[in-house]
C-alpha cells in the first residue's frame, strides 16, 4: 500500500498541488493520505479525487480568500514571517505588530464549505488522517476519518489549520490549534496503519518531530528545489510558482522510480 504524507506550511501548500498533478499524470495509485494543516486540506481533496477543484482553488488563491482584514494588514502579513513555535509569542506579535487580537478567517471557512465533500472522503475507500492539538486537554491528537464524528469533517479540517494568530473561537465546543505545532509530518500515522511504502512531500527544512524507523519501509521524499517563500504569502505569483516547482520536482523524483 502506498500512503502519502503531506507536511503543513500555509501558502507553501500550493507545492503539493504540483506534486499531485505529477501523480495524476504518472498514474500512481495510493491508498491513504495523512497531513497537518494545509497538508490535511490538500489531502482531503486528494482522497475525494477532486484534482480539478483543488487546482482551481489554488490558481485563484489570494490573501483575502483566507483572512478578512484591511488591505494594509494583508500586505504586512504577506511580508511577515512567523518563525517561532511559542504560541504566546504569536499572540504578542498579533497585538504589537498588527494591532489586532487575531485574524478574521470567515473567508477560509467558505473555502472549506466549497471544497470539502465529507461524503466523498468517507466513501472513497482510502485512508485519510489529520493532526491537531486539543488545547483544552493540552495534547496533540491524531485522527483518521473513522475517528471524526460524522458531519464534523470540515470542523476538524479547520482545527488542524487553526493558526495561533487566528481570532480565537471554539470548534465543536473546544479550542484547537494547528496540527503542525504537534506533528507537522505525521508519517507515524500511516506506519501504525501498516503502510510500508510512503511518499513524503516536504514543505519546510525542519527536522521531523516524530521520526519513524525506516529500516523496513520504502520512503520516497519530494523536497522543494527552491525556496517556497513565506507561510502567509498567498500572492498569486507565489502560488503559481510553488505549484510549478512542485510539479517539476515530483516528475524528476517519481518518473525514475
């Protein structure tokens, strides 16, 4: 069984759509996808088998489709790199750098409504998993689709993508945080499911927080050949560039296997 692991990384996630395009062209079949944050959203669309919708979403992506803030704040966000793993520091940045308590993400919720088909995910015959952090219990959680209550798939895709600089709100009665702060590359989830063949799509150069013993695994990594830019740079030029880079890198890696 081939499983795909998609790393989180905000706007860098466009790279994964380019990789997916190569997978489609090379007719590579897979049986499961796991991801964190944007990797989970892209993974959900992969499991749905909805490449055209995903491609269209990313090709028309722009900052105002993620956050509902003034043009001035959006420009500053795209030029700002959030590099800390300290949640309190994020909160302080929002207050002192941007002068607000958190970004309004109503536009991002609309994207989830438009692009996520829970029924298609559940009936796909493919494994799908995501990672998030339950702030109430102060613990990371790894969930496969069968662990997510019916009717709540979009809520948990929001939970895995909920960055600390988003305006605080409860999801299904609890506060959640972006899964990338716990396990941004959840290879271990597929290994526990019995997968031996893994296709890992990196977006960042950070070390894996939960490395797996690869001695008995066949792991292929697709690693960006170019800098993918800042996490919140959702400018169209950057998005299209990252998609193209993902396609080229994937074709180079996968076509020789």
